[in-house]
């Protein structure tokens, strides 16, 4: 499945581009994700945990910047993982492009996601809705972090620690909570359509 999103950040394109290619700074915005130490070939070990009601799905894998073009400010991030207790897999390719927008930047993101195993059995429509919400949450988090760091960089003599706090593990994603929001939205849309037809 493919998911497209777009968000704005109050930082120049060059600064936003450097931030988004720094996976250690991006990691805290990955819902339920943690990032290990970078290897010599540029690949990071990574893990992600998703709560599906009473069930907890944990994945271990890798993430890396597959390619980057500083002139066009485009890049592709590739991730793949396997369930720690199961046969499910996740493969994701995230392509992004940063362009000028007023005094800041616009970030266009195209995510290609492939799932197998228990997560895929939820049904394509539900998975797409949940994935879109997760990507949206990640985009909002990235915009906020870039904004904070960009604002902090203009203050008088900030310390390195204050300007770039150490990454922290994001809390596991509760898919049940996301699903409840998806169901409410679909139910509201259904009622709206019936009302228009009355």
C-alpha cells in the first residue's frame, strides 16, 4: 500500500533536509520505535512494538538511508523487520522531498508499506487507515521537533544538549485506540451520507 502525506516546518529547506536524514534525531518520532547504534555501513538496528488490543506485536529489523540527493533535497529511507514471535514481516520505503515554502519548508512524503502475518490479517482498509494515522502522527512530531530545534538554534549560546536532546524510545502504539477513531470516523461518514440521501 502507498500513503502520501505532506507537512510544513518553520526551517529553511537545507536545515530541514539535514534533520530528516539524521535518523537518530528522527527516531523519537517513530511510534513505538527504538534505534540502535549505527554500523559502519550506515545501517541501524531498529525495533518497533505495536499493541493490538490485548496482543502485543514486536518487530526487530533494520533502517537506513537508501539514497539521498542534496541538490534536489530528496531521499529514500528503507526499513524492514520481522516479528520476534511470529512469521510476520514489515517492509517500508519512505521517499521524501523538501521544497521551499514561504520562510520555511514543505516536506512531501510517500510511504510504501508491505505487511505479512497477523498485522496483514486486519484487512487492507483498516490497515491503510491506521497506517495513515501513524504516518500523520509521525509527521506532526517531526514538524514539532524541527520547529523546536530551529527556534532553539537562534537563541543565545545554547548548549549542545539543549539544542539536540538525546533520542528517547517512543511509547508502543495502541492500534486499538487508533482503530476506535477509525471506526468512529467511518460511522460518522456513513450517517452523513444517509442524511444527505434522506
